[in-house]
């Protein structure tokens, strides 16, 4: 079974600074998806960024980018120019490419991101 | 386009009472998921539907939990009887075909007293 580990329960960053959230995962599969989801206090999970494992290029979405190291099974999220609205729980998640019985996301325990004004 | 809709947002019940949660996925999304999220934890999969068929319910505690997705659209998750340990947020998500990401509802927070 796949596992996802987020080793930082909480991170704090000054507004406008850059912060990196860590994520490692364990899988025997070669094709899969990786995601970062944001969950504000309102509770709705919002997709921040996705990465397909077959793609060598790191995904970027405006101020959000990832550092995907497939061999190391590492998938970190970098948030540039942090804004107060970025404060939330961030979850790293894994999904098998082929779906089937193993479909569904496997989540890490999350990192609580605090933005200091 | 409307997102995933869940109700109720909040529910407080006494232990041993029944409770039901409802989910309306995004139109056209054939895959529907129910997740359990305990406080300070990541969500954990309870059950997955492909259309009206439950294709992965291995994590659903079947002695007290049940789910259905009639006509392959809306879904209901039921707990009977509820226990104190069932206090959590129940998240519903849906996914379109041929993409990886899931779209989540706002969740239903259950408090069992």
C-alpha cells in the first residue's frame, strides 16, 4: 500500500516570503499522480497543483511550484510571495495512475501553514 | 458549474442515534468518494463508487455504516447506531473520467454526544 509522509506538522512564514512544504511517499508503482491540496478553515479541499509521475518537468501554477524527485520519492511544494490567504492546512496526496481497486487519494497528515503579517 | 454539494454541514446527535449525510457530485462525474477526516488528520477513504456500483468499500465499517448511490448520481452515507468515536468530518468528492484530481465538497461535521 502507498503511504504519504509530511514531516512538518506546522510551518510559519512572513508575508511576501517563500516557504517550502515537504512530502515524501512510498510506492512500487511507476505511474501515478501527486497532488497538493489546500484546506482553509472553511474545510473545503481545493486543488493547488498536480504532477503526473511520467512528466519530468516540475508543475507550476502562478506562485505555486513543486520540486518532484521521482527517484527520491519526494514532492515538495514551494509557495512564493506568501499571502495571508495562503494560510491553511496543506495536504500532499498520491493517486495510482491505473485506478482500479487502489483508486482514491492517499493523503499525508497535513502541514498547517501560518502566514505572519 | 456547481461544485460538490453536501448536507447537512453540521450535525449533533446523541450516541446510538442514526444519522445520514447526502452528497450531490458535479454533473457528469461518474466516480464518487466518501472520506472520513478526523481532527488534525488527512482524509481516509471509506468507499468509492463507479456510477452506482461500490467498487472499493474495504475501509467502510459495515457493522454500522452503509452507503448507497441510487441511479449513479446522488449518494447517501448512513451511520446506525452512531458511537462517540464517529465524531469527525465526512467529505464527499467526485472525479470526472480520464483525469486524476478529485473535487471535494465542504464536508459534514458530525458531533456525537
